[in-house]
């Protein structure tokens, strides 16, 4: 592994994908120099939150000389203090005593239940009713956009420790969203002509082969109403061989060409969380091959404490992404799920980081929006901090909204330096936020 000052150039020959899971965790943690108690605590965390990585991340992205403080290490490996100490201690004790697996799982499930596994009304408000029931694997929050969770795409090449979709990966069927039929999705879209965009998400759709992905995508290509097919993916960062060295790379790219030839815009929503993910030469090659199919790559990531919570990290990412022809799109706020308390950055600081980074790039990079919270009412952007009528306030705006009439409408919240999420804020100059119901007056 290169040292901190050496470039990460990527491997020169094809590599074989291998998933490293919790079964390999103790050995990998030893590589980071953790002692027995620290390794046990990290393993305890991994019984609650998912762990998975691969040879590319281990050999090309992590600087093991800096672990466990290396940002990519922290991005992938569970940290002993990610969860409440009492919970970690209890589960670690069970592991130490070789307690039955069902007892360990029961303790892990108790912790998971307190971590808000499906934030922003994903199951209660976003799953549509259709026909005689609901439509599995579909979320429809905004009029023009439908999210689809293909069953075979509900894993990733590697898991991020901050992931707000962690509940998809822990093996609990009641927590998982997954759809099996592309034809059912197409039928739903025909019944909802306002939908112009479908986002394939997960997990990571790029974990699927081209032939499997085609079964979901191809039924959509004849729909005149559909303008854009999006793919939410971390593959360019975690396994760029998907588009370069893998045996199915060319077939996948031909599928992308088929989408664009059908007159649809194919948008890659690529997740890059740290500049190092952009350094290997194979990434530039993968990006170019995807772009040559006519696809557009837009980039997004959340602001994560201890990993990318400084302006220079974001400036560097946006510049490099723009150089490679990608379009910076979103800086998100860490969602209110999982280990949010560990990774969250206060909104006030998030705004300062975004603004300082934004000021340091050219106009071509300023396509990016943020800091944005994907909350229950919609995507709420922190546009600024201002003094209005002798009161310090956050200036907020809905970039997307469950109630489309609220899109673009500014509103205000009392300034709170410690707030990390929309629910922490209180309205300013009003008794409620625009998306909240009016209180009935007696």
C-alpha cells in the first residue's frame, strides 16, 4: 500500500472480486494495529451494522500506515465507538463468552431498533399502493421521480460505515426493500404519467450483471413519458473494474448505449466520499468508458465527521470530478439513522464548510448544491445564515418536496449551533414550518 505521500495509481492487471465480511474482520483489524479489546469492540459493532469490503478498497485506497486514522479505513471499517458504549460492551461480552448466535442476534436487533432503520417515512409514506396492495421495492416520494430497489442489487462492493441504507444489508427481511419485476414497475409508471425519472438504487445496482440489470431496464425504454434513468452507485469508487477489467464490462456498457440510443438520458449518480477514491488511474478509465456510452455522471456524497469534514477535501473532489467531466451535484447532510451521532456535523458547520469550499472553485464546479437534508418533507437545503429583524436564523429552501407546491420556497429556522437535522430546528417568524399542518384553532 502506498504511503500517505505517494499516489494511488491503481492496479495494472485485472483483479478478481472477493467480498471480505465480518468473518474476516478480526484478521483485517490486526492489520490496522488494533489490540484484542479494540478488535472485539469493533466486531461487536459489526454485529449491529454491516461490514463488507473487497481487495480494491484494501489494496488501492486504504493507507495502512495511517490506519485506524486513515479516512478510507474509517469510511469502511466499524469503529469501536460508533455505537453507545453500553451496547458495545454488552455485545462484546456475548462474543467473548461464545454466547449462542441467536442471543447475539437478539442483542444486535435491540440496538438496531433504536437506530431509526428507515428514516424520512421511507416505509410509511413512500411505498405506493397499487392494484390490490403495495408495490414491493418501489418508493414514490416526489411526483416526477420513482425509486426502484431491484432484488439482485441489494448489496454493494463495499459498505460505508455511515450508510443510511444499512438496514438493507443486515439480513432482516422486515427491514429490506426489494422488487423482483421490471414489468410491474413499467405498469406502475404507465398508471402515473407524471413520472419522468426512475432511480435504480439499493444497495448498488452495479453489483448486478448486465443481463440481470437489463431485465429491469429494458421494459422501461418504450415508455415515452420516461426521460431519465438514473443509477445510484458507488462502483466507480469501490470497484471501477465493473467498467474496465471485469468479464462483463463491455456487455454492461452496451446496455448503457441501448438506453441512450432509446432517447433516454442515463444519469450515473456516483458516490465519491473522499478525494483518494478519485486517484487511481483505473477510475479515470472507467469514467471515460461510461461517458462514451452517452451517460452523464453526477457526483454526490454526505458530509461525514472524521472522513471529509473540511473545505479542502470537497474543493479537491469537485475540481477533480470536473476535470474528469463529471458534474458535482449534491453535498448531503448525514441522515438521521444508524450511527448519526458519531458521524454527523452540525448544520452551522456544514454550511461553513460548504461555503468555503464553494468559494474556492470555478463556476463549472458550482453545479453542486448543499448542504442538503433528505428529510420527510423533501430535500431541505441550508442556503445561509442571516441576521433578520435582530434574530440570527438559518435560511432554508426545499429543493424537492413531497408537496410540489413548496419546491423552491424559502423559509427560516432559529439559529442553533448544535442542530444536526431538520427535527432539531424550530421555526423563525412563524409558528410552524411551511410543510407542517396548520394547528386547528378552538
